[in-house]
C-alpha cells in the first residue's frame, strides 16, 4: 500500500475532511493564474490570465478589458477600494457580470481599475463562487 493511501486512511479515521481535487494548474513564474472570460455570450470576449489572489476580495480587472467584452462601464458605480499597501484607488464596480473561470460559469461583481498598469486579479468572491480551490508548492488545485 502506498504511503499516500495509508496517510489518507489515517486522516479519515480521525475525522478530518479530505478534499480530492480534479484539476491542477502549474504556476506560471511561481504564481497561480486562471483563465477568465468576461461576458462569454458576447462572442468575441478574449480570455484573460488573472493572478489568483486570495488576499483580494473581488475580481479586479484593468478598465480597458470591459469594452472588449461588451461591458459598459457607464452601468457601473464608482467605488473607492483600499489596497493592501494601505492606499486607495477609484474603480468602477459592475454588478452581476457573467464570467467563466477555468470553464466554470458564474455571476459576480467585477471591479474595473482605471489605473495604468493595473493587474488582473481573481479574488476570493469570484474564485469561491466558481470552485473549491487549494494550493500546493508547485500548482493550484480546483474541483
């Protein structure tokens, strides 16, 4: 019996929940990224690589991503977002956006950042709406 099987039986015997993940993606440059498509019904929406950031609350994208997916920022609301650095930045929050994350369809709020050079971040709200996720030393896992 493999050591993994022995360990799995031991964990189950003491009542620990064991999660089995069905998918694994290797890190890119030592970071986890996910493929995200905004408004997939638009037809020409591109796939964006988003950094999986469990410290971020929401899906946050550069503002210019909206137009390429048929999303009007005029329908959003201006919000001030506090950054991890302690500063803040003005963004546009668009509620109820249809998104696919690694092929899983969800409806989430998206924050569009007008700051030059902003990063595409997949935060907890969108990540957990789409899937259960985990991390190892070399890859991120989901089911």
